[in-house]
């Protein structure tokens, strides 16, 4: 039952039925309505007080879902709506909502992130609450601690493997918020998996580096040697991300002492990523662009050259990387030289299975925008929407629309007039 509208009632006329078929219809419909009412307390409450002779002739009509008001300037809300329409795959729906929640935090929209956390129905809701707490902490300490405590209380409802995952998030966010060690330490002690403990410890050190400007790379290396170097450690991407942010912040500082700390922080992050055994070309390419923007051209070149050999891959996996590459080329003043690569990627995307096309088209369209070709981007974005809507599997179709809107949100771009029209017709047929 929708939370935005009440049940609608239609009163059938009180008149004798001469037709046996009509009587059967009435009996069957009344029985169905009674069963539905028994399952939904909201309907039962709505029926209370009606005279019995009237109540038995009440027919319940399921309320229509409230229309979604599409705002072209806010594609993130359109992404959230698209995610909520995914049916029959709770994991996919929650994964999409979690990604939207993280994007809301990047945009500085804690209220929207909280709303998204409420829509999640699995452990990702608990994760998002902890991340929300860290983001909100500098602005509203009391509310941030309330979210963190709420996340901690809900761990007992999770499966063991989910609890370990959330414990990591509670430890790192708790450290970032400077919560009492006794409060956070209990969660670190609850982590049993040695890989998770290592990654959690490394992120704690990265948080300390964000504050002090120094990362204990020697200690990290010695601990890293105790773990198989072939095991993928995706959590190290968060460690590197914190170090990159710390370094870039110091490059922008007016303090010469802080500026001198920046290169070591950046290089520490690059070394950690290189040993993560996880694909990280996107993250380094994005870093390289940011380094160019703060005037660190040599370090930007050094970072990018370290991953030049891993820039390929299947078209459905490299579309977003092409966007980051286009942004980097634009920052370097070399946007014209990437046009052949984008043309090649666009042609390859046309040959993909339909389920991959919305994601690929949307990100390649964003790449074209980065180098100034808005017209070509508009055509691709329209094709992305058409591919999603035409998919015979509604679940995959809504996922495609989610990816399109999330791409626009992640790249801080409004929906074009044509895309807005297509989406509006889909959202409110």
C-alpha cells in the first residue's frame, strides 16, 4: 500500500440481483476484498464504523501511485525513483539505492541520503547511515552521532558476513568523527576476517593522515606482506581515496609546510591502489585530472603513466573510464586527440547487448560533453533512454534508466529537454 494515498472506496448499489452470475461475482469480490482487508491494517481502520449492510458492499480499489514530478535539474531524484521501480530483485534495487545515497552525500544533500537509507531494505541501509553520520558530523554533531548509533543498533539484525562489512564502516566513520575509542574499539574487535581487519586498520591510518599529513607507509608495507599479494582487496580503494583527498587539500593550502606533505600522500595512495588487485584506472585517471587542475602537471603525468597499460577492456566496462579520460584530456588542452577513441568506443557500444547500452551510451555522451560536443551527446543520451525503455525485461529497463540518471547526477549535468520528455512519458504514462 502506498504511503502517499489512502484506499479508495466504491459503494455498490444496494439492490437485489436477479442474475445468478452477478450474485457469484458479488460473493467472490466481497470475499477478495475481505481477504485484502485482513492483510492490511490500514484498510481495516478505514472500514471501521461503516454499517454492516454497507460494509459488505464496499469494493476496494488499489490506489494509484502518486505521479513523479521530474525535475530536469535534479537527475539524482529521478535515479532514486527509477531504482524504486525495480521489481523482483531486491539486491539490485538496494544496490542502486545505495549508489544513489552515496551520490547524495557527495552532493552535500544529507536529507536526501537519509530518505534513501529509509528506502533501502537490506544491510546497505545501515552502511549508508554510518556514512551519513561522518558527512554530517562537522555540521550537526548531535544528529551525526544519532545516525551512527542507529546504524550500530541495527547490526544485530544482519547476517554475519553483513555484520563484518558494517563493522568496518562503523570503525572508520567512528574514527573520522573522533568518537570515543572505547565506543569504536568494540566494533574493531568484532571483526574476525583478517583481510577486513587489515583494510580497516589501513583506513584508520589514512584518516589519521588526513588530519596529520603523514601516512605510515613503512608500517603499511610490512603488514601488507603478511597477506597474499594476489588477493583482491577492494577496500583499499577507500584508503587511497582518503589519501588523495588529503593530498589535494594540502596542495590548495596557503601553508607551505602542508603543501610539502601533499606529494607523499598522493604517492602513498597510488602505491596502495597498485597493490589492491582491483581495477583502478578510473580512480587514477580522475586523480590525474584533479592534479592538473591544482597545477601539479608532473605528478599528474606520473600517476597516469602508471595505469596507461590497463586502459582497455570490454566496451560495457570502459565507458565510464572514457569519460574520465576525456575530462583529463580536456584539462591537458588535448581534447581533439581523444576524438578517435571516443568514436571507436561509441561504435563498439552500438554492438552491445541492449541491457548494457544505457550505461555505455550515457557515459560516452558525458565524454562528448567534456570535449564540447553537446549535439552528439544529446543523440546518445536519447538512444540510451530508448534502449532502456525498449528492453522486454522491466527490471533491466528500470536499471538502465537508473544508470542514465545517476550518470547525469555524477557529472553534475541537468537532463536535456529531449531526455526529460522521454523520461516524463515513462514515469507518468
